[in-house]
């Protein structure tokens, strides 16, 4: 599988990373080099193998239903690049 | 010089009141002031708070309440959130982020009495093997090739600043994180010890995430024993991290003096990759001889899927990172670049905030998870990961630990491998499999190459058996008698 | 009887499936310890986990899991002992991490069924495909500033159950009945308060149309409709829109739409225009959710009697018709109220009073059954006064109104107002005789065969006795004197 320029633009869009048109060919080459190298996995037949998500081999622990957090409005908003009163602000979103 | 002490020696000296924590900290701050402008090992210095913490440690000792690391000055990888102290992940996108909270690992270290000298440089978001991707500039390796004092080598990555700081005596120890080799490879490049413990041994809470199923915190120090002391303080169950293991923390330091008699050490034949340098091969052989001399029995074993580790890693880690880094969007913290609408704000912020390597990995990760490619890449990688995991399980049915080289080469020049990402990725060929399997692995300095640059050997253990890893690494350390020092270090700068 | 839309080319059937997002009743959020209470000051119920600060990690709330299991059990559904959390990746201003933690491939609850009751008394089984746990997003306010949207993260991370139906619904009425029934079940279980005005229950409505017997055609998803009435309206207008497109020779595009209640239309959602590629993958911060069978059994044993079972029991135990039973069990509190009134009394009479006079009084006073001005025990006491002939049914209505107004006990009202019914046959005979004497023409008409006038005489006698005459004795006396 090899990426064409349109796919590079599409995944950059999905990842919300702006690309200048001039960057597309270089990225395309780099990504294709990486993906081409990854193709070596095709040597393996893994049809019957159960996937492993992570190395932690245990069941999920659960916490009790108690309010132990929150009430931190100032700290939560303190790093905001645009704060409007008690809200985060972003350019108007049209639904 | 106080900066030349090992952590254990410094600890004993403090306990015996031969010097104070304030003096120990001042000595390190002076060394940092002299060398950091050149080495760039620290992104952010915390001199004032370090002095205050040292004074606290002295006071605690006077009260008879000194913790196990009271007064020990450390460098903290700038991936650990530290309350009130800027945390950047070496990225422009975190801007001047001041966390309102303290990571569990650093909180544990603080509770043990440690002094934080500052935040150590790293590859941006811990993505790299050279520390060249930091938005705050590269770190210079304090080691010089014989006869070339002008050469600038990389310290390895991603925890390059931590490793360089410890090697150059700008800290007695440091925290690092290891996702595919980010503790072990820089330890090897800088001639110090570093361990990536079992996945789940240290809490990930409050550490800026790169790849959640792989990230694991661990310590650097100049001796195996020092690493054991640090890990003992860093580790422990954390209910705030669902993947944190609910197990007692053993006495790692005590394990360092365990005998290897009767131990079986596996030599994975697949690590003898074609093209391995003769020097590395010879060092590995010497390591075996040392272990034999210490009473262990070397056994050849097979980890058949070793060669697929890296390719698997470069699917899994980017996939997770593409999602983990979505939160850097210019809305709640960090950099914001304005845009006409929200999408443009996101796209411009993230384009301006992320460096090339981070962008590359986010794009790869986005691609391998996208509709139509998930099965071919991500799902397949998870299946190969299961095979790699099985390889280790089967090997550990036969042996107590594995011995391999840490990295395929010694430190290389700044700028090398930069135009070929795949070539750069190959640095992690020996470290990635243990990361995929989540097993503990440590790099211990074992010798110098023909250029006089340090090389490490890697000891890999069973899940949650760091004690055996420490025992084997300590035996190598004793047998190797590695006592070389970097050209640039506190008090010495050519 | 089936719902169809008549088009120029013939009749169209509507196919509807519902995805209901039900907010889980819990103190704290699904993966953080922040509170869930409705109506708090903006950004006060937000942890660093909810705001997706660097290094923050999710830890699951046991009660939210228990609530999902209870709901699954209540829907007669299969509980999956192993389920998993996945990340659904997309960028949105009120989604801080850039992904929603949800359950995509392995939901906690599998297939179940909901039985709905329709106005004609029939019932229909609607398949539930699955139920999964996921996080709610925050709230965007678009009307506070001319060029900005404001973000409040209080809701971000609150636990939701997404309950997905099969496309088994065929009319707005069925969809409404499904939603009401689901809400009833959730409220019985105490797993969701069902308050649609506060957004605790929202529906995504999948609508398509087809000619009878055809396979499914393209569907549209109408997002986030927040009342039963709007769901029914949205289906109606969306189905009509689609029929018009097909009839004009066009094709319906699969898309996400919004229901504009003010204009009574659905419209394409601009923010969702972009192709969906959510890049689901297992959340590496969480481990598989493994449930203990003994715990599930414990939760099951503690479940309340659910509406369908209660309805069947009401029909059997109290001899009520289907309709009455269904109405009385729609709310747990109503059912409890009814049972308090009915126990040891005439159960059908009790049902009539609850569904008639009581419901009317609640309506009139704007009260709910929980805040009823007439407690169940008081209504029971009123029924007792009828049963022991202290008052007649007509006077009972008057007493009941006084109870609503004053909160007084029925016995006290009867005594105070002297409403005991008259059973003295002498007094009744005298009243009858007086009425007959006062209405000679009516009497003549009656005697010449116009027997319908009997009712007129009863009314006149009761009126003369201020309503307090014992109806049976009045009848007897009238029959006797009319000969
Ligand atoms: Mg939906
Ligand atoms: Zn949903």
C-alpha cells in the first residue's frame, strides 16, 4: 500500500494538522518509506492469533461512586489561551 | 567532589552529616550553571525550589524524619508533570504549560525526600532516539570520541537530557520514560545505568502520554544499586492508573547483591542480527563470560519474532500517539494559533506546535487506524505483538533472564540519521521487543568501543522480576569494572 | 391500521430505529471523581481528567457499570462478562481528549427486547440490539457571543448508556411508545431519571422509507432529539421529506440531520458533514472490563418488579383490564399509590378513582403523584366511607374535592359538612312523595309508559335530599310509590 498526495492531505485533515502544499511530496516520501518498511509484517501469517492490546494482564479495577474531584474551576481554566468568564472560548461553531 | 559521589555514597554521607543536602544541591547547581549552557541537558532549572527542598531535607534529617532519598538531587525528565513547575514535553505546543498537579512518580520521589534540580531535555513528546527532536534544542553527549574533543554526539533518546545530566554529574540520578528504548538506549550512549521496569510497576499518572500501552517510567543513575534505590521510591500501585499493578514493591537494592549461582541466562540467537558490529558482538561475548564467572549458566534461546518488533512498534506507538496527542488542540492549555474557524484553529495550532517527527508519527498513526487500513496495520501489529509476547513467555520458561546488547552502535554524531526516519528507528531494534512484551529491561555500562565511547549491555527479566534484572546487571557491573568517565563532567570541561 | 405515507407512486412504509443516550444515575462521572449534578455553575464539576490535561488517566466508576448491568437485566438482555472500551476519535470543541471513550466492538450488554403498548390495545416486541457505556461530551454555548462559542465541561465525562434498537419501529406512534416504555423501565430501575428536558435522555432517530416488501433504503440519522413529541414530529417530517425525494426521482443521501422544532423541519448538520472516520481502537489506558457472575446475580436479585411484570400482576391480582394496568404501572409511584388504595378494597373502583378523579386533580393543581394533595391512605379512607355506606358515590366526589382543597381527612369533612347519607326510609319516602306531588305532568307521562323518566325522579329526590340519600333506598322508595 502506498500513499498518494490526496491520502496524505486526507490524513493530515483527519489529524487536524495543516500542511502547506509544498510539504506534501516530502511527507508522502517519508510516510511511504516508513509504510514500505512496515510491510515486512506481511511475511507473517497471523490469521489465528488473538491480538494483544497491552502487556497489563489483569482485569479492570473499579473505583467507588464518590465525588472526589472537581471544584477546580480556576485551575482548570488557568492555562486556557482564550478564557471568557467561566468558559473556554473558541471561534463560533455552526452546527 | 560532591558531584562525583554515587547516589548511595551521597546518601550515606548525608546520613553521617559529612555534608548537608544544601551543600550537595549547591554543588550540583554550580555544575549545572557551568555546563548546562553547553550540554542543554535541562530545559527548565528549578534552582530556587531545589534550594528550598534541600533545606527541607536537612531539617527533616535534623528531626530524624529523613526519607530514603532525603536531600538527593535529581533531574526530572520534562515529561513528568510537576506542580507549579513548567512542563513542556520538549514541545512548542505545550508552550508555558504549568501543571496544577504532580505526577505520581515525582510525588513518590518528593515524599522520599528527593530534591528536583530541574526538568531534563528530551525528544519532543519522547519521540526519538537522539534528543534531536526537542523544540528546546539538542542535548550534547558529554562523551567525546577519542581524539576529537570538538565532535558533538547525541546522548540518545528520548530521555537524552536525563542521561546526559547524570553522566556529566549534573544530577545524582534522573527519571526517564521508556516507550521503545528511551531509557536504555541513552543510558548505553552516556555510559550510565538505566532500567525500564515492568509495564505497570510505576504509575503513568501525570506523565505526558506518548504510547499508553508501552510508556513506562524508570530511573537513571551511575550505578545499578543507585537505580535500584530510585526505582524503589518511584514504583508502587496507583489507583489513579488502571494499568498500574497492585503488587508490593520489593527491596530492589537488596537484590543487587544476590548471587547468580545456578541462574540460567538466555542468549537470544535472533539478536545476532546480520550486520552487527564486531565490537558489539565481542562485548556481548564478554558479558557472557562475566556472567559465567559469576556462577550463571548461559543458554541459547530463541525469540523468533524479534525482527518484527520494530515494525510492530512503529504501528502501535504512532497509533496510540495519534490519539493521545489529539488533546493538544489550543483550547484548554498550551499553544494556540488563531484560525477563521475552529478547524483552522486546530490545524494551524497543531502544525505550528508539533515538530517534524511528532507530525510524522501522528500521520502514520492516523493512517494505520483509518477506515480500510485498521486490519492490515493496527490489528495485524497487535497480533504480532501477541507473538512477541509469547516468545518471551516461552524463553522465560527456560531461563531466568536474557542478555543482549542495548543498542546496535555507540552514540552517533548530532545530525546523523536525521533525513532517514527508518534508519533512526533502527537504533531501538534491541530495546523494542521488551517494550512490546512489557517485561523489565536494564542497560548497564559494559565497556568502550574503539573510539572510547561507552556501550551498554541489556538484561531482560520476567514480568515483575526486576530483582533478578538488578542481580544480573550488578554482577556485570562488578565484573566489567567500568570506570571510564565522560570528557565533559562537573569540574572538567575541555 | 398501519402507518403509511401516501405518495403519487403508492404507499410508503417508514422504518425507524432509535439510539437512545440515557444519562446514568451516579454521583460521580464514568472515569473521574467529578460530580454529575444538573445545573451547576459552568466548569465547576470538571476534573483534570475530564478536561484531558496532559498525563491524566481514566479510572472506571463501579456504580456506572452496575447501572448498565441493571438496565441490561431489566431489558432481559444478555450481559457480556467481558467487554472493552474503545476510543472514538474526532475533534470537537466540547470533546477535550479528541476522543470519546465508548464501547464499539464489545459492549457490556447484548441483545434484549422491549414490549411496547399501542393505543389500540395491541402490543409489539421491539428488539434492542445492544447497550454500551460511554462518556458524554461537554456543552457548547453558541449564543453568548457574536463570534465565539463558549465551552462548559461540566457534562464532559458523565456516564451515558447508549441503547440501540433494531429498525423494528414503523410509525411515529410506535417510536413514541418505545421511548415512553424505555423511560418507564429506566426509571423503575433507577438507572436514568428519564428527564428529557434536562437532557438525561436524548434520541438519535434513524429514519428511512420503503415500499412494502422492499429491502431497506438509505437512512438518515436525526441527532439529539430531546422530547417524545419532537421524536414523533421529526419522524413524520423526515419521512415525508424522503418520500418527496424518492418520488421526484432523486435519491436520499445518507447523512446526519438536525430537527428544527420551531420550523418543523430537519436540516443537514454542517458540523457533521465531513466524512466520518472515527479510527476506533481499544483504549490502551483501560483494561478489559471483566464481570463476576456472582455480582451480576446479586444485582439481579435486587432488581425491582418491572413494569411488564407489574402490569401482568395487576391484571391477575386486581382483575384490572389491560389498559388500566398499563396506565397504572407507567410510573412506579403511581403503581405504589394505586396498590395502597386498592389493597383490601374494591380494586376496580380504586383504579377508577386513581385514573379519574385523582389524575384530574393532579392535572388541575399541577402536582405529581409524589406531591399529591391527597395521600393514598386518605383516598383509601374515602373508599372505605363508601363501602360502609357512610356516604354515597356522589357525595364522595364532593368530599374528594374538599380533600384536594384542604388536605383534611375524608371522615372529618363528612362530619363537618354533615354529608352522611340518609338511610332513614321514612325521610326518603317523604322526599319521594313530595317530588311526585310537585311534578304531576311528569308523573302522568311516566305512568303512560315513558319509563325513562325514572332517572329524572331519582335526580329530583337526590336534589331534594342535598345528594345525601342512599341511592339504593331512593330507588326502592320511588319504585314503590310510582307503583
Ligand atoms: Mg449515535
Ligand atoms: Zn453514543
